[in-house]
C-alpha cells in the first residue's frame, strides 16, 4: 500500500472511531465525578462520626 493511501486509511479509521470515544468519555466522566464525591462524603462521615480503624468495639 502506498504511503498516501496508508495515511488516508489511518485518518478515516480515526474519524470513524472518534465519535464512539467521545460517547465513552461522556458516559465515564460523570461516573468518575460521582465516585470522587462519594469518596469525599465517606471521609467526611468517618471524621464526623469519629470512626477509627482501630476501634475496639
């Protein structure tokens, strides 16, 4: 395959895959943000309720 054709095939494959990549990022980003918020919330609760890993109860 000529270099010109390889470059064209590569670019067209990239443009075919790119919308799916953006869709994946659009779905994954809110999940990652929610995960960070829940982890912060868990830490705040542990601090507020004074829960320690070495608690003898």
